[in-house]
């Protein structure tokens, strides 16, 4: 996916007038004034300290929010925006350094605890595993999952704010400034402007991912939605659990009843549309597959195994990459521990491990290393009752040697002192920048068409030139370009007609750029163009000078980057 394709998908989304409106400039300064007024009010009411107030004020010169996309390459290529060429993008608005960034954290500190106070809440995969392993499922029951389509960009702002009001009313807290929080939330949702490719847009519907409070806000809205939606259904699922916009359920009724149930949910709110998967034996949820295993008929409990998506390329760290040695062992161990925690059956764990090791073999991990990792991944080191001193540095070969010397000599260094007697030094390496750090930015450079290299306005080719002082004329035998090398050139001021003759072994473009650099920087380079031209062209811009190549010396190969020792306004050719 190149920059043109990325911009195509972004513009496709931003041109949807239902969600976005283009504006002439950023509204961050006005938003900052509104926010600071509310923050000052919170300070006067003693909800925040002076230090918190100064932090929530944000930067004096707020940075515009930046719009970018996360391509959904895991989706079926046939369903992409342009099939098998341009994938759909998940819209993100990066508000780091903006007027609302710090305030978003403040809002999230209150919404976060409220967002987990509903019976269907799932924290993560491991919480889901704990729940599932305790469930008793009827033999004839169906398993099904539901996914909310584009949840963040389909939450109606007013409905979202109302859901926040309702949960605040349900769980009152006198130490929580409800009025100010709702005003700050409304500003974040309705004044959410951002920049993309040099243009500014205002989001007029819903909220984009990127705000700190967005997951908690969406979770609270979904809790409100599911409570009212389920209440309107005649037949309900036996079990119901949700992780943000992913829902796992057990259905004990018929397939026809399930279709009616799903239709009822889809009709409950026009903004929320659902996609479902129903199966009698197994379903995929998060990074797991829950299924009725060999012992299900006797225990009525589901088995669980690791789920790999079809588009999963297992793009793990190459063994040849520039990282500390323990990083590779830690990577393999963490994956094996995850498989071990997820899988309820030994055979499923072995199969997941084979899939992992097959991918790692292609990324440079040898069999001996993987075999050792497999045998020792459950081993734990005994906890040492000793304090740690981290040696923090950026990882490099020389840094490893320095840390080794410090660790080996640490006890000798502290010998005779009692200050660090029960301490030891460990390496704490910072990672080096990788290609992603250098190449991937939230703000992309404007996709302007570059000017052709031959479009040089100051250069003109002439067959004849005349010295304005002695009236001598010179004929050019060759036709040159701005990219010609080893040239003698003439610069003439188009206002006062002052003339300068120079010679260079570089191209004309390079030499003229050097002249401009010396003029603008007022570099003193001797009695040459850079200083004498300043005297004869006071009040003129560099663009008011024209350049003519008079002759070349390409055959000589000499270095001609030198200037005349004569007054350039009186030199003859």
C-alpha cells in the first residue's frame, strides 16, 4: 500500500459528509479557551490542585490533531475498498499535544471505573478464559458471536452523552464533578477537528479512536444499548459476555428464533449494525476458539484452543535483528505461556506450538534454540531478596560490554561501603529506532505534484551576450542547461543591470544555490558575488537576477569553483 493508495482510502472516508466537514483552519485555539475556562472552574471548586490545573491547561501553542488510518489487512481481500489492492482503514485521530489531550486523560480517569460496572464485562482474553471454564452449557445449545460494525464511528453523540449521564446518575459520587465532565466530554466530541494532507476537517458525527476516553465511552454506550436491546427481545441468550464491540453468547433456542433475535437487535438502534456467526459446535472469539470437545457430553463444559486468523503471517522478530539475546528467548517463552494458558487440551497446545515454531524456523530460529525454549518455558527463577539498580542505555555491542564490566566490578566498587550492600546491577536497554520509527508518521507530507527539474525560472539561454561596460559581444557555440557542468556563467540584475561572471565545476543549479545560501546567510567569502552583489542589489530579491551560461570547459575537467578577484560589475569577458 503506497502513499497514493493510502490517501485514496483516507479521502474516501473524509468525503463522507455524514461524518466529516471540511473547515478552513484549525479550531484548537478556540477549543483551548473553552477548556481552560472549565478547568479554572474546577480549580476554584477545589476538585483539582494548582499542579493539576496547569497540566490540564495544556500547551500554549496546541498542535492540530492528526488523522491517520490503520489498514485492516486481516479482512478478506475480496471485501477491501478496491479488492486485493486497497484495504479499508480504521480511522484514528492522534491528539497528542493538542488542546484536548490532557483533558481526555482526565475524563478517562472517571469514565474508566464506570465502564466496567455491567454484568457482561470482559477485561481481556484471560478474564474470558476464567469465565468460560466455569460455565455449564446444554448439549443442544448453539454458540454464537456478534461483532458491532464500526462501533466508534457509529455512536450518536447525543445518545453517547446520555448514556454517560445515566451511568453517572446510577452510580453517584460527590467527589466527581459531573457537570464539568459532561461539558468537557461534549467539547471533545463536537469540537473534534483534525488535519490530513494539509486540509482541516471537523468530525460532526460519533467519535474517532485516538481519544484516551474512547474505549470507556464506547463501553458505557454499549452497556446502555445491550440492556435496553435485550429487554425488548422475547427470547434471550443463556450466557452473554462482551469485550468492547465483540460479543460471545450461548443460544438455547432454535435457529429461526436466533434470526428473529438478531433482527430485533439490528432494529433497536439505527446506528448500530451487527454481524453474527452461529455454530452448533465451535466459534472464534478474540484469539481463542471455544468448542465442544471430546469430554463435552460428560462434563457439559467447553474446551478452548488458540485461534490463528487466516491472514496471520506470524510476523515475529527475526533472529538476525539487532536486539539483546534475552529478547528472543523471552519472545518464544511468552508465546508458549500464552498457548499454555489458553489451551485446555494438550493436543491443542502441541498443535499451536508447531504452528509457532514453523513460522520461527523461517525467521532464523534454529531447532536447538526452540527445543530448549520448549523444555524450559515453565521454569521460574527464585525471587532474590535484593534491590536492583538498572543500568539504562541504548542497546549496542559496546553498551553490552560496558554493562558487563560494571556488573563484574560492582561488588569491588562498593566494597567497604554499606550504602549499596544489598543491591545488584541489571541491564535496562532502550531499543534503537527501526524503519517504522523513521518512516511511519501520523502526519503525512502533502501529496503535491513536484515541479519538473527543468523548470528553472532564473536560467535563460541566449545566443549572444554583451558586456555593458566595453560593449564587447560574445557568441555561444553550445546550448547549455541548468544541469550543465564545468561552465562559465553570467549573472545579470534585471533591475540595475549589474553583471557578474563566474565559473564552476558543479552544475549551474548547485552553484546558484551556493550563491543564494551565501547571500541569505551574509557569508563573507571575499570580494566575490556573495558580498559585492549584496551592495549592488539592495532591495532586490534573488529572483530578480537572471543567469546566462556563456561557455563551457567540460573537456578540461578542471575544478572551476572559483571567483573573480576583480569587481564583478566591471569585469570584461
